C-alpha cells in the first residue's frame, strides 16, 4: 500500500484512466449536502490566491481516494480501479470539465487555462483506443451513469438525462464558474488564473494505491463517501462481486443478471419506516428468512458475511433477485383473490416481525390454498393479540425459529404453521382464545389502544364481512374513523345511573365505552366536522344521508330513540361475533 497527497495535475496529466468498477454504487452526491459546500471551499481558495498570488499557499483537502493496480504511480498509462472515493473523483472531473467549457466560451484570453482543463478531463486522440472511444475520458463511471456522463462531458444534449445527478452536478458547476468569471470583468484574467490554480493544484486528496497483495474488499467496507454513508446493499453488492471474481466467475455477468435490475427499479430507493431504504429493509427481512436467526438492523452486513461465508456468490445473488420480486409483490399485489385480501390487510396492519415468514411462504411456492390459510392464521394471530393489547416483544427471536421448523416439517405448510402459532403458551407467544378476544372488543378502548391504520383495518374488515349479508359492500376511499356518540357527549347524551359499578362511576364507564368498537364507525372524510357534537336526531340523519356504510347501517338498524351506553354495548357484542368469524381460533381456520 502506498499513500500520497495528490492534486488534479498529479492525477490526470498524461495518459490515464480511472475505472469505477461495476460493484460501486451510482453517483449520489447532491447540491445542498456536497456540491454547494465544495464550491464554497473552491471559491474561498480562489479568492485567497487572487488576493495574494505570489504568497498564498492555501489548500483544500478533499478526502481519500483508494485505487488499485499493479503499478503504484497514479497517473501511469495503465488503468486504475477506483475502490473508494468515486464520488469525489467524479465530482472533481465534472467540476474541471465545467470549467473547461466556461473558460472556452470566454474566447482567446482564457484559451491557455481552457486547454489545461482539457488535458485533465480528456486523453489525447492518439492515446484513445479506436475500438473503445470511451477511453478518451480520464474517469469512467459505473454502468448506470455512463450514458449521462458521456453526454455531459461531451457537451452534447442532456435532455434525456435531466434526472441524472451527473448532469445536474455538471450544470451546477458550470453555473458557478460562469458567475465567478462574470463577477469582476476588469480582472477576469487574474481571477480566472486564481480559480484555475485552485482547481488544478490546490485541491488535494490522499491517494492510496493498492497492489495485488492488498485486500480491496476489506478496505472498501471501512470507508464512506463524504456525507453519504454506504447502504447495506452497497456493501453486500460489493462483497458478491468481489467474491465472484475470486471464484473465477464474471462480476459483470453477475451484476447485469441479478443486481442491476434492482438498481434500475426506482421502487427500491424509497425510504419507508425504520429510516431504511426499501432495498436495505428487504435485505433485513431476507437475511432473517435465510439465516433463520434474529438480525439487528444495524448489523445486516456483518450477519450477511457470516451467512454467505460458505456459499457461491451467484447463488446468493440469484436468490436475492428472485426473493426481491416476491417481496415487492407483497406491496403491489392488487388482484381480487383471498391471498391479495390478506396481504392488503397485512400492509395496513404493519406487522414487520411476520415479514420473513410471509417472504418464506412466497418464495417456497406454497400452493394457493395453503398460502391463504397460512396468511389467514398469521392475520388472526396478530389481530387478536393487538386487540388484546399484546405486543410483539419476544417474537423477533421466536419467529426466525418458526421458519426453520417450517423447512424441516413433514406435514403441510399451513397445518405446520397453524400448529406452531397455536403452540405458543407463554404470554409473549400466545394466540388469544375467543373469550379473551371478545372481552377485549367489548371492554377495551380500541380507539386509544390501536393505531389509526390498524383500527381502520379492523373496521374495514368488519364492513366487508357485514356486506356478505347485505350484498355489495364497497367502501369509498378516504374513510375516517368516527365516534357515533361524540367524544364531547355531555350536552346531548345524558348518563344512566344503571351503568355504575363497583369499579367505575357512570362517567368513567362512559369515557371508556365511547372508545370501544361498538361506538366506532367509518365515514367520509369531513363528515365528522359536519356532525360535530350534536344530538342523536341530527347525527343519525347525517350518517344516513351522506354515503352511509354498512357498518353504520348496522348501528342505525338496531336503535330508534337515541344512542345510549346500552346500544354501544349491544353493538360491540354483534361486532365481536363478526370479528370471531373473520379472525377465528386455530381450529377453525
């Protein structure tokens, strides 16, 4: 290993090319976090040189760049592979090329500096491989950035690449250089010289050259680009491609066949809950499924290395690609099937701990009947627990072991899973029975104990189940949870002394009761504001008039003179019976 401080002249003068391997992530630096701070540093550096051209020794440190080749002299004619630091290396090239274009546009007076910049971004014509015109570039990015880079650096049309960070960075730096040169037209030549000196000689990087004895994979894993931490996906992709090369395979083929399709699908770049991008969240669940052990979100890569140690990289990459497709279908499936119905509810219930089991079911090609029963069992298990106030503590350790038992089972998958879930006898693992579930629906304030999305999912399921008796039941979108007896009930809904007990006063009983399932329904968004805290005569008329759901019709059909505590309890019992049908105990699934 050899480390030296280098500037742009050191790195790019003479015939050279720095290749960013296929395993590297695309260009991700952005204006606010990286381009603007870098330009501010460059401008400050140029101003210091302009004010004291003969005495200023100001420099700016860019960070580290790790390269690998048999030679240890960056700038030699042989290609160098960029192991780390490709973000700053690409950014420097974009900045130098933007300067070349803007200096050239100023005519003869800045020609000398324009030519200097050109030598730093383009190899001479006689040095370019006639069979590979891209060898003209001093730096060549990874596959997904190549077309945009070629257009930007070739000063060609970039209309097709306006979403590319490469093009956006190039445009940003052109604008900054243009404004800098236009700021003081009387001193344009000394100001241009100062900026040229800053860019070519005073931006310093520590360039680490590796020879064949150094382990680039180990070094890559320990480094981050400026302000943009590596995803677990970046590290895992890097590992697979390095290992494929070590096994004598083709990293390029592995990447294009199995990894590139995920990189090119924008669906994977969103950031859902847990503060992780979708691709890392998938890998988290996939690794739990495959390792059949608990994994911490902060340790995905460490645990992946342990899992992958004795496996071929192509087989792992193939499994990741195929499993990723199944995982994506969980969130995008819309067909009118029982499987889709359960997955839609699962998405709303947001039960991450069960995701590895669902992914296992989908990737093991379980038939539709067994898959439907398995998903139904998981849904019943979790809905009953949520309504009864039982959390997921302890399941993170238990559920991975269930996957191992499913793989080793001799019986049908659905029967095995139902038996395993029903066999949890401790408080943290149990499946509540009918009596406990019914009592929770009757007495527990679901509006306070369940999150909005989960409670809405429960009420929608009840709505659809009631619809089986009334005919078509298609709730409208944008439904909100509504209290039938308003939360501020004091003016129009008098208390009944008959509801008092040894444990509660009539007021305490009412305050708990209004938040139970028997007093909740779904309504069009905005209807609650219209109804307010008015009397039952007004509220019932509005409920019936504006897009009434079957869930509300059930309440209105069973009351005449007013909405009372007794009506709430009676409706809770009816809805509890329906809930027992939707989410049955193990022996009735």
